[in-house]
C-alpha cells in the first residue's frame, strides 16, 4: 500500500484523507493489480487525445485523457473526470509491473463495478516497422497488428520513460501518441503535460463491487438500456389447473396470459425491442403465438372479451354466413394490437432427449426478438395490458419468458412519437374460448372495413402482418396465395407472402415429422412462417391521409375446405403516422 500511496499522493496535493480512501478503494477493487515496486514520482504526465474519422473532427467530442508514468496508467476522459459523461462510463487502470489491468465502470450515481484481467496485455503481438514520424515534438516508431479483422497501426515514443496508450492496446510499447484503425479512424495525442491531479469526488465516495469479467461485461451491457419484465418462466397450457402467479391473469383455459405493465415516458430517441424465449413443456407441435397489447381507449376493449366471453366483442360479418368476434375497429372498439407474431417449433427442449440424429444437436429453446418501436406511443407513460397467446390443447403446453428493452439512440431529432391507429386483427387469440378462425377470405369481400381519422396523418404507413394456415397438402399453409390490400379504392399492396427458408431452423424441431423423401415437416416452405420463427410485418407506405372516413379491404383467395380441414388467414394491421392537429 505504501508504494501505491506514493503514486496517489503525487496525483493530488489536496485532500490527503480522500487520497488514502481512494487508495484503499483501488486496492480492494484491483486486488493484486499494484505490485510492490518503487515509484518514480518525477514522470506523471497527462496526455489528451482527440478522435477523427476520415479526417473529420467533431468539435463537441469527449477527449480521451491518459494519466501515466512508467509503472501505471489511467485511461479516462474529460467528461468522465468531470462527471458529465452518460452512464455507463468506463475507465481502465493499467499496472505495467504485473502486466494486468482493471476495468472500472460507473453504472449510475451509486454503483461502481470492476474486473481484473491479467492476460490480455501479454498476449498482444506486433509487427515492428522501420517508419518514424514526429508527434508533439517526440520521435515515434510504428507498430502494426490485426484485431478482429481490423488493421491497427500504433505510433509510440520511448523518449519519455512513460508507458501508456489511449486504449488497452500497445500499453507496453512506450507512450502511444497515435492509434490508427483501418486507415480511417484516428486517435491522436494533441497535448502532453506534467500534471497534479485532484481526484473527483465520485472516485472516493462509492463502494466498488469486484466481478468476474463475463459478469462485469454483462452488467455494463445491461446498464445501457432499460428492461421492462413481462413474464418469467410462465407456463401457457390448456388446463384450468395452474400455478398462481402474482399479477398474472389467465384466460381461455390457460392459453392466454396477461399482465398490466407500467412504462416510462418514451420519445423519438428511443428504440424499443421485445424479446421472448419459448420451450416446449409437453406440447410437440408447431403452434401460432402472439404477443399483443390491449387498447383501452374505447368503450369496449378486447379485455371485455377475455373477462366476459366472446359475446362481449363487436361482431364483424361480410356475407359468408359466419360471425367474427372482435376482429375490426369500430367507433367504440379497438382490436388487440399485435406486437409480435411467433411460431413455436416442434417440441424444442422437452423432446430433445427422445430423438437422436447423427450430426444434429438440438437447440435448447427458441428465441424471438423484434423491434416494436412503431408502437411506442401506445406504451409511453402508460399502464397497459400485454398478453401472450400460444394456441394448444396440451396440459404441459409451453414455457415462455419475455421482456421489453428501451434503448436511447441519443439522436438530436426529438420529434413527437408517431401515432398508432389499430384497424384489424383476425388472429383468434381466444381460440380456446370459442373465437372464430379468420376464414372471412373465402368471400369476395374478404375483410372490408371503414375507419375514421380524427386528425390528418402525414407519412402514414400500414404495419401489416400475415400468415396462412391450413395444414394439409392443399391447405393455405403450404400453397402460395396473393394478399391484396385496397385503400380508398386504390391498391396499396399486392404480394404473395412466403417463407422458403424453413429448413434453416431444423435444429429447433426435434419431433418434426419426417417423410420418405428425406424432408422433415419443419423444412417445408410456408405462407410467411416457419416453425421456430418470428413473422416480420410488411411496412406499406400510404402517403398523407386526410381526416375523415376511409375504407380498407384485404383480399386473399382462401382455399376451399376439404372434409373437416379448412384454411384461415391471420392478418393484423395498424396505421402509424405523424398526426397533424388541424
């Protein structure tokens, strides 16, 4: 500790007690980082580095600051030192005597974590070149290496009896005054001075938690965004016997789980992602799944249907003789908004041990991740109902975990959030409670609806998700069918949704049926879905829409039934746009 205190004492001529506290903190944080070596107190230097890309220099950048002598180096930055850097904020403490370094991360005003690495510096290798050049009046030599397919060139001087670098790379070369990556990204020293260093308060007032490197990296990564938990190892199964979970509601004999979730205020700088993990808990089949949000801004909502039965939902008819509950918007009702459509694979996890195939190792779970930023205005500063449905008739069913993450893009374009107008959703989320399948496309009218915009919308887009179903040879699941969307008499979408990459997900499907032609059922192409995948929505540009009434029609040439087998289409759509208050 004595030799470390020598270094800390030289860094600051003030606050001796604070220096001692910081020294103790460093010792507890870095453990074996600082070897018992004699210290030369005459060569502490502060080096300031600026960054440029393709020769372009940002006047508002946060300069890298390096404090170094021949034994130790501290890599930090101006904003970090002044406590104006956004969290998480990392610094690096290098011990040249032991060849190790400690990463220190400030996660918030109160939490500091650290990890030690004693191998990385020793593993660095360089090609030493004959070129030299002068930087800040010092003669620099050139060293070259490759990191992750990037060519790195370092210009270093050995004239100052100082070791250090603006990154962990090249710490043992001498003092690195210029770092060049791929010839276009440059970190260059712009100032060098001997300096006493008054330590900032944040370095002496907080405890440090020491972690292994993997845990440290995970903590730093997670601190970069906000996580909103939804469900944790939640069973979705066909059974009225279930494990009660706090705040989790179950409907349709357990095939739907629902929670009320509070969201923070969002803005246009945020990116919002939905993550869901699924494992079979006994069900061997590929099933339709959806994560949905229930708008409650109208007199009636989909929640009424869940709580009171499908008879509480408004009925849609198109002349084919059937009644469809809760599928289109009315003046008093908004349908459930689909945040993600996913499809479970054939028995992942639960059936892995039952099937052994040479050269195949089954995946442990199916993972789905989707950008749901277009729906941000439905979440911002609200308490909302979010549910998950997996259609199945199995008492074991499926296990899911899900959460939403919010990421700050730090953009300067802080414009209002895009507004969302829910229009239709024919996916029968209440299938196991009697909600009709989306078979209205067997009629020439297909799905035809009127909707009203209170305010005009600029740059409007229809977010349209579609999948075809009917699982026999001539069912619409396996037969390409064109989807046509007409808005106010004009065709805005005319495309055949199809997935031909289903074989890519074979290792998620241990009990997929196998056929005499050498294919598995999960290999077959399908109408815009595969077992184990997310179905991406289509983003359809609509231009500017005036306030008032509009008509939208979805037409699909749905196949005819064969015996008890029939085809159906799950389509959902919302309009998003920039609202103009007239």
